[in-house]
C-alpha cells in the first residue's frame, strides 16, 4: 500500500522534474533576455516541487532513497511522467502552449489537493498553487499574443496545438496507483478536473483566435513507463553529472 | 526588436513604507508583459512587494548639456542643508 503511494508521488514528481528540466534547456537560448530569465524561473518552481515530492516518496519507501537517487538513478522505463511534459521544446510557441496546458491542469489539481488528509500534500499544494497561477498568467499571455500576433506567430501556435493537444488527455488519467488514495481523500482525482480545464483553455484560445481542437483520441503511456525517444535524451543529459560523479555535492 | 517590444523602466518598492526605486529597464510588447517581465527579471531574489513599469518614452529627462546651469548654482548654497540645527538627543536618529 505504501509503495503505491510512492508510485503516485513519483507520477507527480516526475511531471514536475521533467517539465522543469525542459524549461531549463532554454537557459541561454531564449528569444529575449526577459524570457531567458522567466523560463528557467518557472523551471525552478517545478523542480522545487519535484524535490519535496521525491523527498517524501523516499521516506515512505522501505529502502530509504534520497531525492537524488529518485531523480538521477532511475532509468527511462521507471519514469512515470505523462508524455506531454517530456515533449521537446521545438520553439517558443510549443514551449508556452505546453506550459499553459500543464500549469492550468496543475493549478486545478493543487487547488483540490488543499483538502487532502495528508499534511505534506497540503503543504506542497499551498505553495505550488501560487506558482501555477503565475505560470498560467505568463504562458497564457504569450499564447494570446502569439495567436493574435502576426500571421507567422499565429501559424506557429496552431502548429503547436496540432502537435501537443493530443497529449493532454493523459493528464486526466487516474492511474491504479492513485485510485486507492483518491478514495481515501489523500490525492485528488485527475479525471474530475477535465471539464474545468477545457473551459479555461478554451477561454484563452478564444482570445488567441485558436479554434478549440475537436478531435477525439490521445497519445499516452507515460504513466506506465512507456515514453517517447526524447525522454531518453533528456535523461542522458540531466543524469550525466550525477552518474559520472556519484555522491558529488555542491 | 525595439519596434515590437519597446523599452520600459522598472520601479520596485522593496518594503511597505518605502518608495518605489528605479531598478533598471526591459523590453516588452505592452504593459501586461512588462509587469510579468519585471517580476521575472527584477524580483527573483525577493526584492519587492510592488512593481511599477513606465514606458521609457514617457520619461522626460533633463538635458545633460544643461547640467552646469541646472545644478552648479546649488553647489555653494550649503545653508540649504538642514545641518545648522542642534537636534535634541531625545529625538534620536533623524
């Protein structure tokens, strides 16, 4: 039972760590200095949340793992993040749209998690909810401006919607690891957040002149450890220092 | 870049009771984006409780060539400084 909670926490922590790492990839490469600071800032918010969740997961697991063990010494198939967060940055439109999708979802999630019977979850939720509000504002304003900007920026945003929307349904999947804890009021149901999420994304899409995608269907598998090839490259880069220098400290 | 994202001056209030201080400038397309960018660029180390942004173009500056006529006349008028009074000790730091 406790190992199920570990798995459920790893799903959450992996989402935050992997998207946080994706944002950090912009450091030194963003289209303008202001975004060069803003994107890694948001990445650090997510990595901070991941750290708390990994530490918690490490203490409830019988073999006592550190946050570094969980972040840097697991292989691709052991990562339980949803596919959306591991998608490559591609360009600025992909990046801010992915951020809007994820932060809108996580804000709803943490808002429900404030009612959890687990006080560590409540603590994480209180802090992360405020961070997600800012991520929504930052990425949402950009989505609106790209959509309502030039022909070129509108085209790039529509391409990003085409590429990424199909990954969003996986956000709402209550995995077997979660169901017990949802019933016990320890973790919120993801499925229950879907209609609110669609409403919020749709209201931003309207301002951005983006038609809300009508297609059914999804790409998923991340929660089962089945990832795209890109996650392997991300992990190779993210874990290389820790694996080359085990136990190294700052 | 300056055409689509003009320059803004950023003012931060470090604490309640203090005034907003000029901290620098940044590029942004409009006021909403300027506030966001100011938050990201200038308050990462917990510097502030309030942000003002002003389009740089709205600021009228004194002419550097007129610095002499503007500022030199005050140099020899030290009697304008409130340093010729004895402050009672009970008043403390002023």
